[in-house]
């Protein structure tokens, strides 16, 4: 723990990565070939042998691994719901990073942790235009996140997922953005105040209902937080947008005749997307709980499982 | 030499009373059999062979063999292994890391994933299903005999625990009552052995047919017995090197 703190002061950020080895695909199944986090890490800080570990001497806290991990073994510790509430108080909010003193209405430890799901959720919760303040990223050891975020923004925009929500832009120089103070005038203040109460109440209601206690028990099933956010937001979207989200984020698991109904896939799934309804039959697939990690396919002894992108 | 805990069962002493199985159930709070699972960490089988009047009847106590080359350990997919060997040669199971995939049960020559379907006489590994909480009997509000007895749930409530007779022990790897969705098996009562006590099945055996100890210590009672008698081990042909041995067998046991 002492080491971690040392690194925090070096980079000026705060350690916002929470690690739950019991959710790691490799820890659940020793023959899994998943190395998404290690491939995403620019500093080779992630160890996958014996246990999932992050070397505090190498980690710079860019959170790219958390955006790559499909199961929530590596996750941002920040309360994303609180962050959204803060942003929703202003019409054209700015999201920044807690390492700099740059202007922002809310901050995260590093914007590298914003996965596509986060971007879609932000876009459909906020109004106006959301600016990601990345004006100081060039001076930071985590500068690599800028191109990654641009790629993600592009991908989400290509899929048409910003069409019905607010625009998200990335500001690399101070000229790219306008910072408006939160309270402007009496009328504006009260309007924003009223809106924020409704919005935060809605967020609190939905979040307390879905929030799951984090445990290190291997048999505990839950969705990663960003998938939980996406699931929440989907409830209120138009059928056309919902269809696009389905295409981009959902997967379908199907069984062929080789399945021996052993229910092993039900056990290995970290998210609870496969459930036993009848022990004599193939498991039931719950599309809303599937993150498409593919672990069930790797684990199946009968080779009877097929995972295809896009939901049914 | 590191320890290798093991057990010798003297079949000429065993009367087949089943006290070992009962003692195990009370010690380890195992639930009633159901859904193809026995939950009998210590179990016994009866074998009747031949035709009258040339009949033979044998009682064989069975339990986890704590194999030296345990296939259940090899099959366990998680890291670190949920099923593992301790330094003392016990095949231990950690319940926090278990995902309930049943690979241990499939790999074990002494277990069946469903005893009814596979027509198995016993299964040393049982799996709590992932759907319902264990000990359903004590969660059921229905009276056992209508208008006459209390319900299981009432009994459990009055006793303040599930099961009502819960023996609460602490073990670093094992909860005294296992959660749903995980496997469970005999751990040679390691929580007792650590304190210098014997496994409860050994203590309970009225005929002193179960002899527990370190098989690698040539002075120990089980090691002495193995030197003196020709021992038989269940399904030795599987090459798992079981550490539960049977001595002084009557005729017919070899087919168990």
C-alpha cells in the first residue's frame, strides 16, 4: 500500500483502480487466453501469472486496462453516478482530470478509463455538449490516452450512438472550450438547481437499486459498472438507438447439439448471463447480462458454445 | 519428510453402523441428500453378493481418499486452485474461490455429478446448486406433519441458526456451512486435526475401525497397520494414489 501512495504523488493523480482477481477471466479459468488488460497497458504494469496484479512502480494510473477488462476485474473506483450528477447541473459541462487544475465541472482520476459504454451513458444523460478537457494531457505520462479516446469517440459516433444524445467533444487546447460557471443568474440558478434535484434523485434511485456490493467471492456474479450504466440508460432510449446499442455491445450465446448440459458455463460466467433453469436442459442465456467476454466458449468441454456479436 | 495424513479402515472391526456418517454430518453441518447430491462426506455402502445360501454381505465406509495424485485438483480451473493439496497431504477445498463448475466432481473416480442418474453408490464430492440456499429443509415454512409438528423454518428460528444444530467452527478455507453454488467435500476435519484432535468420524466409530494419522511417520498407528496387513485401496487402477486404505477385508471387497 505504501508503494501505491508513492506513485500517486509522483504522477499527481490518485490511485483509482480497483482490482478484483476473482472476476478476472484468467483467474476463473487458468487456460483462458484473455490478456486484454495487459495488451492495453502501455507500461507493462499488469501481471497475469498466478494472480492478477498491477505493479505500482510501473502503473501510471491511466485506467486504460479498466476500459479493456470485460468482466470488471479491473475497474475505476470513482463513483460515476456522482460524476454524472455533477455534470448534469450545467448545460454544456466539462469533464476533466483530477491531476490538473484545469477548469472542469467534474473530474475523474484519468479520462483513459472512459470506455465506450461510459461515453454512450454520458451522451444520453447530459444535455447540450460535453467537453472532455484534455488540454494538459500532452504533459502527462498518460498522453497515450488521447488517441485512444479519439478512437472510442469515433467508434461510438460511427455507430450512430451520439445521434440521439448530447455531443461529446475532446478539447486538446484551451481555445477548444468555454467554461461556464455553474450558477449564472437567479433564474438560471434555480432552474439548474431544480433540474439537478430531479436528476440526482433519479440517479440515486436507479443506482441504489442496481448497486452491488463488491466481493472477492469467485461465485458472485455481477456486471461491470460501465455495463450497469449502459443497461440503465438503455431503458429510456428510442427503439432505433436501442437497436444500435444492441448491434455494438450485445452478444449472443447459443448451444449446439454437443452440449452435455453440464452447466459448467453457468458457473464460469462472471456476469450471470447464463443460468440454470432446468439441470437437464441447456442453460438459459440472458442477453442483458452478457458482456461478450467469451469465457464460456473457452471453458466449454464439449465445444458446444458459440458466441456471436450482436444480440438477438 | 512432510506429513501425509491418511486413514486406515479395518473392515473386520467395522460393523456398518453408520456412526461415522452421522458424526460427520453433525460436525460439518452437511445438508440432506437431494438433487443428485449426497452431501455425505463420510458415507458407507453395503454390498450383497452371491446367492443363498452362499451369500456375502460387506459394509464399506467411504470418504474422500485424499489422493496423492488428486485428479480433482488437476481439474480445478481457477487460479489459485480452489481444490488443492495442503502441506500435510490433505485435499483441501477453498470455498471462496470455488465457482461450482463441477469439474472436480467429474474428474474424481469416487464421485458422480448426479448419483441417481449415474446410478452411483456414493459420491465423495457434492455440489450445492446455484439456485437455492443450502439446508432448504430448515427454510421451509411448511409443517413436517400437518397440524402436529413445527416446520423446519420454525425449528431453525427457535434454535437461532441454520441448521438448528449448527456446529460453528472456524477454518481459513471453509465456512462451517457452505454457500450455494459451490462444491464441498471431506477435509479430514482439518479444523480438529490442527488442534491435535482426531477427525470426528474416527472419534465416533464405536468399533475403532477408523485409524487416522501421518502415513509417512513409520511409528504412527496407521503406518504400523499398513506394514502388518495387506491393504486394499478403492479403484487403485485409476492411479490416483489414494490415502485411505482398507485392511482385513472380507472376500468380495475387491470389487467395490
